[in-house]
């Protein structure tokens, strides 16, 4: 019983230290186009804003994001969701998205800054994506890339302007 309690306490200390280190690192070296703040009552919950990258179909848009750290962080990736709708092949209607570092490629070496950089890359390189959450949008990118750009811009103007 004491071993289990000691393990849980150690896990809590590691998680807390890592979340604080990630927050400090982000504030020292912020990622352009992303702002975040930690919930004052629960450090495991952050909210933020992502600005659409220049030159992408998302330019001029602003999306709200939510990040939640589990008790297993940094051994498991945090949960990151778009709370503002976005038209993108890797983001479903609930705001959940698939990027390798949040799934099969996650390791303790990744930080929140790495996740944010991948998010921006995902938006900047949307036309290069060939698989994702929405097969319909992927097919549009492959077969009618101009239509994808048009739809992404319209969706951005409607939901994220």
C-alpha cells in the first residue's frame, strides 16, 4: 500500500513539475501565432488561441484551443482540442485532431511547444496532407485543391474571423 502511494505521489510530482516547466518554456520562448494561459484553479487545464498562419487558407482566422493534461503526463500526450470549428482534413467536427506526436510518436521528450509547432505546421501544409480524420476533405485536397482552399477560407471567415 505504501509503495502504491509513493508511486502516485512521485507521478504527481513529475506531472506537476513538467507542466510548470512546459509553461515556463512557452512563456520564455513563445510560438508565434499561439497564446495560452493556465487555469488558475487547475494547472492541468489550459486555454489558448491560435492565429491562422500567413499564406495559408487559414490566414486571418483565430481559433480557440483547449489543452488538458492527464495524470500520466509527460508519459502520455495531453489532450488538445479546437473549440472553434475549423475546415481541415486532420480535425474532426468535435475539434479532435490527429498528429503523430499526440498519438503513436509521443514520448516524454516532446513538450507543449513541440505540439504547438506541429499545429501550425499542420495548418500551413494542409494542401500536402493525404490522410486524416475527414476522408471527404482529403479527397477534395487531392482532386480539387482550389475548392479546398476556397472552402477553408469560407469556413475561416464564417467561424474564426
